[in-house]
């Protein structure tokens, strides 16, 4: 029996990953091949090659990102804040072990430092090696990997970053503290006076209370708080929210977006803030 | 053993609907209660009460619409065309057995006729009775139910409708013909000189060739062809496309949208046409 056997099942000769994290809805993916499967000190890490989504990063049996749609999430969590801050030079990414966010940030010439604080080095190493559709085999010299707890990192730094990107997993286990007010307070202080931050704030349908709480934390701290959404097919319900908190800048400073992207373009930069009626939070 | 047993499974004492239509990905829903389950002359029809999505319409074991998100699809397939046609009086809905599209169309006072051509009367009857979150217990006197084949209906009518809404299921079995060029040609002729139509054109990720073909058919016939999207959580990947073909009108004629809606608002009317980069079809 391999280590991965508790997450994978053989059904009629086919291999399936059955996501077991949700109580009332389960998604199963037919798998071609197990590319990597091992436990790190923090979690169980797999790269699986699936039929419909290509290669996927799977942590503790839950799909995190896939070759088919990883770019949607990673483009949305990076190009929106980097199109609002007019001079982003120092960028911090908290989490983001798949390296896709760092890959997008590296598309900005004016960015001089990209600090990536990820707790689990194994995730970074396997994504760089086995998930090139998402990581782009990231090798930009401006990226500094810091294998540490993001919470400790922002506690120790003041008035340093232009943009902080919180690319966390779901608020369970170690990522739970990344959804608390004290963490956002430290982020506020780790930013320069005109800095801004963005975080993924979960599904507006299935995690509405987490989303509302996160928006509340950011509103309490930052003079500017804006919510935007994207469709990320591998996340439950496809609908995903991001929340931006800014100490100064409010509007896009880009009117002719041209980066090498598959999802974001000038009109998406603008319309991602147009929320459906039910999603407007007073 | 009940008739529904082939679609439902008992697992550790819980009832689950396991959607079996896709080869490489399966979604299972935990079910509270079977509200209705019977075979019509066309298909097996169920109303199930689920934990995460509330009551759902399930045809041949596949979820069609749910109380949680049915309004998103139904609002998007109706309010967009009805905000582009300046004087919609005669509206035809092909399919739409859940009655949600007709319910939205009935919110327009200037509409005088709403013809709804649905092949399966059982679907209409059970949705009116058991799925009020979607059907709104539709009882508007302007709605005329025609239990017939939509293809035959549009073959026989010329120069009559202002707006035609093709609210079809997936292009398998009887709905297959609703994705063919000859059908759109009949729709073109069933419209008045300044009429317009809209259809659901499937997932841009998982049914890209169907979407491209549908857009091609409509472009071949109509001087105006526009694609828009919405996030519909219960459809695979959440991402869904709609294609509009118009004989004359191109732009929104509404600048202050106020209907009783949960998803559509003025900004969604505009930004739904802002397509992600990968979705632009030359």
C-alpha cells in the first residue's frame, strides 16, 4: 500500500481522487498517473495527472490548483493589485507555494524584490519540478524564497512592502490564523504608507461568513476596501472572491493592460469589481 | 426498490445523488429527501432536497437547476436580451421547463405574450408545485404553455417574435437538434425584422467545440452576435456561456436597471460581455 492510498481509490480498474473535505458534496477526478506522493512535515503532498484538468497539486487529498485553470486564480490575485499600485517595487507573497503568483508578479519590470514566504518547501520544490503549467519553472532572480510561517514574517517587518499578496489555502489547520484580524493588522504595518494588500476571501456561496468576516477585518483597518470575483472552475461552485485593502490608492492606474496572460485583460481589470446583486455586502 | 434507485445510492446510511454523466469527473450531492421521482414519456424526473443546494430538478440523474443558484442562469438568459430589445412584446421560450425563465420575463410589463414551448409537461408541473425557489409558482396569465417540440414550433412560425430564448439542456438526446444550424435558421425567420435571440452555449472550458460551433451558426445568420458569461455554480466548472444573435439591436437600451433580481444589476448587464482573454473567439 502506498502512502497515497488513503486519498485515492481504484474503481473498476480506474484510479480516482475523491475529495472528502466537504460534508454535503463530493467531487471525484479520474487520474491517469501519480507523479509525486509524499508527506512533508506539514501535510501530504501529491502531484496527480488527471484526465480533465491535467496535472494538479493535491494537499491532504484536496485539489489546490490545476494545469487547466491555475492561471485564472494566480492572474487575478496578482495583476489586480499590481494595476492599482502605480509603483510596486517590493512585493510579498504569503503562501503561494505553487509559484504561480510569483510567476505573474515577475512579469512586472519595475518590481525589484519578490519575497515569497511559504511554510512548506516540499510544495515549492514539487511544483517547480512537476507542475510547470502553473509554476512556469519559476527561476527569476528577484524571487527570494523564505520557508517560514507567514504570520511570524509580517510580525517582524514594518513599513517595507508596496504590495502584499495573501495566497492562502482554506481556513483550516495552519492557514486558520491567516483569516484573523491580528494578522491583517500586522500586514497593515508591514506595508508602506501607500501600500496595499489582497487576499483570497473564499467562496461567496459556500463560505459566506468567512468572506464577510475577512471583508470586515480589512474594512476596520484600511481606508480603501474593495471586493472582486473570478470564476475558478476547480474551486467549489466556481465562484471565488478576493478582497483588496489599500492605504491610499483606490483606482486602476493602467488603461492599456498588456501582459502575457490567459484570463486577465483590460476589461476584466475593470469588470471584476462589478459584483452580482446578492454579493453586495453592506 | 423505487424507480429512482438507479440514480441514488445509500452510503453509510446517507442518501447521495452521484452524477454519472461525465467520464472523468463526478459530483455527488448529499440528499435529505426525495420529493418527487417518476418517469415521463421523455425522461426520468426527480425533485430532490439536497443539503448544500436546497431543492434540485434532476433529469435522467443529472442536476439541471437548484434553489441555491437557479436564479443566476434564469436571470442571465432573460434580462440581457430584454435589456437590448427596446420594445419586447412577444417572447418565445424554448425549453425552460423549470419555469424560471418565464418567471423573469413576466417581470416586464410591456411584454404581452410569453409562449413557452416545452416538450415535457411533467417537468413544468413538478417545478411549479415542488420547486418554488426557481419557478416562483409561475401563474402569470400572459404565459401560454405549449407542450410540443421546440424545433417543430419554430419551423411553423414566421416573422412573429421580438425575442426568442433557447433554454435547452445539454446537446445529448432530444436537445441535440437545438444546437444545429437549421434550428437557428428557423429561429431567425420566426423573429421579426428587428428581433433577437439568445441561447445557452455551454461551458467555455469543457464544451469549447459546442460553444464555438454555436457561435459560428449564429454569426452566419445574424448581423449582430455577442457572447456573454456568468458563474453558475451547479454547472461543471461554474463558468457558463450565452450567445446572443440580433437582427438589428446591438447595445443595451437600459441605463438604470431596476427589477427584482438577485444576480443581475446594471453593472452586470454591461460587464457580462467583458470576456476573459482565453475566451475571445476570432
